[in-house]
């Protein structure tokens, strides 16, 4: 399952292929096209489709493909392509639910006028990958970083509901976050997520109650990574931040690199991998040997 990245052309107004799918299903061995969404996402997109889909196991009989789309909706699709009723030779991904993650106050101003994209106070699409945990979906809205800062929101969605669940499916929302292209991390009931303006937010994953916010003082493109009780996160100033993954805010270390960190750090087999704009680093704690 992969997004097509269908979007606008250089004009930032025209959509060359408004009826092309935003999400498709391919055979992993042959690359053959097995199915595609027909929810009309590309007709409504704000800029482009950039989010990677997630898979939710244990929901329904087959699980769900969760997709954060360029129209600001989070969708759930049945993973098994089925024949289109109007064209049996054409296979589609059947939509199970959709949830509009953009608040009305970001679409219409106090005078009742539409707020145009990409205004700082206006709507945004979903670029981050949705996270599924305990039958809940966590996803933030955001825009191309070239558009700058703006209002955001983090939404917790009930993944077991069906249909248009915009009104019924939101368990909680958190609008103290700015635009974000970062994927959330969840561990021990705590949710950690970064926003483009450089803030890290810690919330209760069940209720959305905020515990703390930390300002890294630089833009953030990457996502938090939690391992061994620590949060790892890089920012545009080239600082790798290491914090305690707990309810109390505690900065453990800050490491300065020579170039911006746009990607997410990864820990594997006791080694921390950090990719900056120019180099890939592998860091190991030799004191433990």
C-alpha cells in the first residue's frame, strides 16, 4: 500500500489529475496494481498526498489500511481489493471510514468567510503517518515546511467506527500543537509528538491531557523515536535532543551536529543511527562493553 503523491502542479492551483487515486495497492513480488481508492481524495486535495499509510491489525476481520490524505481526512480502507460494481475487471479499496481532521474554525473565519490555503490560520492536510494503538488512531495535520508556520491539531480517532465519523469518532483533540509533519510515538500510556515550530509535546495517550511542552528552538521535520526510556529527536539546527520519556520534562543531553537533521533517529542493536543532511552517523555507548 503506497500513496501516489498525486497533487497540484507548479502553479499551486491546478490539479492535473483530479481523478487519479491517492492510494494504491500493489503486489509486493511483481509490482502489479491490485487496487486503488475511489474516495475522490485527489479532487479535494489542498496541495499533495505525502503521508505513508499504516496498517491496523485486529480491527474487523481483515484489519484496516489507515491513510492520512491530502484533503485533511484520515481514512480507513479494507485491505483486500474488491471488484468495482460498475466495472468488475477494475479493483478498488473499499472505504470503511473517513474522519475530517481539520476543525471548522480553520476553514471559516469569524465573519463566515472561507480561509484560503495555505494561510497560517487556515486548513492543512495530513503529511505525517498515522499511528495506531489500542484501536485508536493518532494523527496531526500540517503542510509543506516551505509554507511556514501555522495552526495545527492532533486528533485521536476511534478506529472501530464506520462511515463518516467526523462527529462521532473523535475521542479527543489537542489544538495547542502547531503544524506538524511528524509521526507520534506512544509508550507506557504517553504520547510524544513534535511540531514544525520546534516544540515537543507530551500528552496522555488515553485522554489527551498535556503533561509538558519543550521548545527545541528550531524547526522540526523529523519524528520522535523512543527507546530505552529516552526520546530521540533531531532539528533543523543540527541538534540531536535526548529527553527522558516520562510525565516530567527532563532533558538528558543535546548533541550538536554539523548539518540539519531532517530524518528520524533510529536505534537498533544498541546502536543509534542519525542521518544529517550530509552524513550518516552510527553511535554506540562503549562504556557498556
